[in-house]
C-alpha cells in the first residue's frame, strides 16, 4: 500500500493537486476490480474518469481551464497515462496494435517494437508485407499493466485502496 500511496502522492505533487491524482486513483481501483485487464486505452481511462463513484465523487476535480470537460478529462487522462508509463514508476507499458477496420476477419494485431519502427518508417503492413499508404492511421496505442503494476495493485487492495 505504501508504494501505491507514494506513487499517488508524487503524481499529486507533480500536477499540483490537479485531477491526475484522482484519475490515477480511479484507474487503480478499476484495475484492482478487473485484474485481467490487459488493454488500457484513452477511451477506457476517459470513461473511468467521468464515471461517478457510489460516493458521488468525480475524477474531474477543480478544472484548470474553461475548455470542455471532455477535453479537460482527456488531457488529464493522457498526462496520467504518460506519468504511469514513464521513468522509474513505469507501472504501465506503452504498446501498439494494428487495427484494420476494413478487414473484419482480423483481430487487432499487437506490434513488436521493430514492427512499429517499420510501419512508421516505411509504411509496410506487417501482416501482408505490402506497402500501405494509410498504415500509420491504423496503428493505435494502448497501455498494459507491468509486473510492477500487479505488485502495486496487490498492495493497494490489501491496504483498502480499491472500493
């Protein structure tokens, strides 16, 4: 629990008490309640951030600007995901997948680091091996919990952090 609290306290200090800490707490609670989650997308974090808890609180606390709440929430979600996937904390790992919407018979294809470089540099589709001028638009980012996240969640749950 101490590691989870330490991470959340650093996140709060980094973002000067903005909504990022609240978003991270909601994400940790969600992951603790759904331990088999392997794909964390901006859409998922947005949904978690905007969802009210049974206590009626919302992750979007003290908006800093007058922009739309959705844009503000997206910005907080992105900053939270960046923080949780960067540096020593690195409890989330950034990954990429290829989604070919025009091919319903194909499931999303998780790309290796080498395939991401090839797609971005040469526009080569790793499935077909052919050049695809639109391939860059078919690559999307997602985040996956690391082993450190599993340890952090276990401590978080044991300490009563997940409700």
